[in-house]
């Protein structure tokens, strides 16, 4: 159940109207890395976690709800940046009114030029946010990533928070309004907080690497192919021990010859790891059963209801 409190989570303010920056800020209202995407992504992911992982359901719903709060903050800021535009547009008989708001002919032409990137914003919205990005591309459900495996979804969410964070960084470079910068800094900081929350939740799922259930082929999980000519660059991604499986990286200096010599990698030998096909198969079976039992125990086929409003058990027939 959602209950709308009419006060914003953060006291968003603007110093003066700025239709051009309002257009840019649409990116975080209806863009692929914006607040609506985040809210819907975590909201959708939460349903699958409700019974097998009720603690993660709580986390996802809490953060999804906060993201809706952030969507409201972004929308309110866009609305304030467009203050006066709607009223001036309504005064169709007096063209000088919009000129006053925008500071004369040159400023008006500048705004019109900027608006051509997204003409629908000013022409159709009349002074309010639209569910599009800054180019006028409509928000799409394809932005939402929900794979039904928490080790995958939580990593996806960490990526989403990272991308949203960097967008706010970039946006702050395009406004001189100190109040707007305060709002953007708050929103950016909450992306950092959410990243840490998702990371902490991921660490409570053991094991969580590799994502999902099935383990990788030990012949290929620690090979690095030098796929370019020129100076060979070495680092912890291709020498030493791999961070996830603790295997020794096998550096393939000449991939073409290696592929030929191993019959298209079919005859690749296991090197630099203690993992074997037998161990992988055993872990596949063990982890599959563990994950299956977790879900089946929590989602038995029976009369069900989503909520127990007074804390009692669901009614039976």
C-alpha cells in the first residue's frame, strides 16, 4: 500500500526559471538511467523475492519506494525550472509575455533552438515534465532488468545506481543554480547509498559467484586471450589469481595458434585451477537443490494470500 505524503523527501528549490536545464533534467525523469527506471526495476524484482527472500523483498520495496520519491523530486524541480512558462504560453494574445520571462528575443531564440532537441517538451507539456528523456524518447519498460535470480538482479542494480550517479555528476556541470546543485547532489549521494545497500545484500547470499547456479567450465574460466597487436598489457585481470574463483590466470599470447592447437578449444586442458569437471558437477547439483529447496519451501502450492493484515495466519477453507 502506498501512501503519498505531500512534502518532498528533500526540500528541492530553484533560484530562477531555466527551461534549457529543465530539458536536460528530463533525462533523470524518463531516461534509461533515471528515477522511474530504478523505481520500476526494484519494484518488479521485489515480487520474485517476496517468499524465498522476504528480507530482500523488504529492501527492494523500500528502495523502489524511495526512488518514486526521487522521481517526485526531479519532477518538482523540472516544474519549478519551468515556472511561468505555462502561464505565459496561455496568454496567446500577447507574445511579449513569454519574451519577458525568457529575457528578450535572443534568450527566446536560444530556448527555441535548445528545444528543437525535444520539441514536444515545450510544445505539448506546456510547462510540466513528460515521461521521456531529454531527447523526447518515451520511457520504455525495456529499461527494466529483472532476471529472477537475486545474485544477478542485485548486480544489475549496482550497475544502475552507478550509471544514475554519473549522470547526476554530468548534470551538475550544466547548471549554475546553487539550489538545483544541492538537489542533484542529494540525489547523487542516494545512488551511492543504494549501491552499498545492494552490495551488502548480495554478500548475504552465499555463494554468490558466479551469478546464478551453474558453475563455469574449468577449462575456460581462467584463460585470457591477447586479442590485439602491439604492446602486451598485463594486470590483475590477466596475471596472478582471479578474484572470483581464485584461479591462476592463463595468458594466451597467440590466440590464433592456441585455437588451432586445441582443435577449436575442444582439447583445452585444465590449468591453473583445482576445479575439475567432477567438482563442478557436484557443486551444480548441490547448489541447484539448495536454491530449489529455498524457493519451494517458501512457495508451497496451497491457498495463499499476499498479506496478513493483523499478523495472523492466512484463513483456510
